[in-house]
C-alpha cells in the first residue's frame, strides 16, 4: 500500500511539474507530438484510465485529465482510411490537458514572446494563447487555464503529408465561429432561400465577411464543389449586390454527401477552413454524359 501511494504521489507531482514547466521546454514532460510514442507515455503514466478508441486514451489524475491521440500509421490521405502525418503507428499526435484544480496562466511560466493572444471564442471571456511554431494552445477563461492543447507545430511541417492542410486549422481551434447555415443537394430555389438568409445576416454588420465552403460528394462531377461555391457567390454578388471582396468562395473538397456551409466572420476573426472527410482517390467522378443521362 505504501508503495502504491508513493507511486501515485510521484505521478501527480510529475504532472503538476509538467504544467508549470510548459514554457521552459517544448512539449509536456518530454512528450512531444510526432516524436513521442505510446510506449513513452505508458512508461511514465502507466495504463490509461480509459481507452476511448483504438488511437485515443484518457488519463485522470488528482490534478487534471489528459487525452492522448495516437497516429494510425496509415498511408497519407483524407478520411478514416488514411493519415495526415508520416509517422509510425502509435506515435503521439496530440495531447489535451484539462486542469481539475484552478491554475493561472502565470503558473505555467510561458514565454510571452512565443505566444499570440487571441479572443473571440464561444464567450467573450475566453482568451486563447497560441504558439503555432511549437504547437501549443492555451485556453483561459476568467483568468484560469481551462485547457492546454499540444499538436504538431510548424517546426514539424516536414512530417506532414504533402498537399494536406495540417497546422493552420489548429491555430484557430475554438475561435472560428460556427457555420451560420448549411444545406445539401437542394433545388435551386431552396438554395436561394438559404443564401437570402445569409445575405440578411451579412447586411446587419458590414464589418463581417461571408465565407462559402462547398463540398462535393463521393459521386461527383469534375470541379463540382468549385462550381457550387462559385454559383453561390455569383448570386450574392449579382442578385444581393455584395462586393466580391465580402464573399469568399472555397472548394472544400469531398465529403460523403454534397454540402455547402455558410459562415459569417468578423473582420479580425479566424477564418473557417475546409474539413473534407473523403480522399479524392475514393471519389467516383461522373462524366458529363453520365450526369446528363441521370437527369433524363
């Protein structure tokens, strides 16, 4: 029993020390995304409190909870069949730490020169401190640290799969506003109803920009997502009289089903980024003749 209590005390002290030393070294307690492994984690922390899924585990200590995400080791690509990183299976990809007891930002001893302060989360009281170079994000609410995320930083961009967007979305995690509206493959008149509501929301605040992100489905014509985004933007510009610079149209890639997402973003806010779920290699491209025959 004494041995067990001593081990537990050491574990809690290690974790607490890791939190207060964040600003002094990259990663946490020597765990660095894309460099540490599941074996490294279990060597220090032991078996997880709970296995969330094959590549995600949960630890609970007296002071915080921890979620480790591990690499699948699958080939590069988009979706569950692939991976975004060129690292072996069971390499640490991310660490999410949530303090149970109150911790202030000053206790973390971070280097303020490495972090960018950003606001605009789900509530006005939320502030984020972002270090994209090393891959660190600290969420602070009313002066207390509520969460710390460690993820692959720009310094490890060479380990990312070519052609995939990897780090930029993390820097705005929690800060990008939720989509104002979304719709699937709907009749043209119904699409206009969605865009009319979008226009009203943008007219209410001329300092905001509209973002249109279109996704094609697993069965799609060549350039279908780009065409849908462009069509929606043309309606906003030519019919609803918005300046082209206020409407951004983005080809989001592919999802299981076609979808269009609409965002209303403040001038200084984090812009939405596409989140495709299907790799282009798994898409069945429909030729124009096949599309025409299906319409007839």
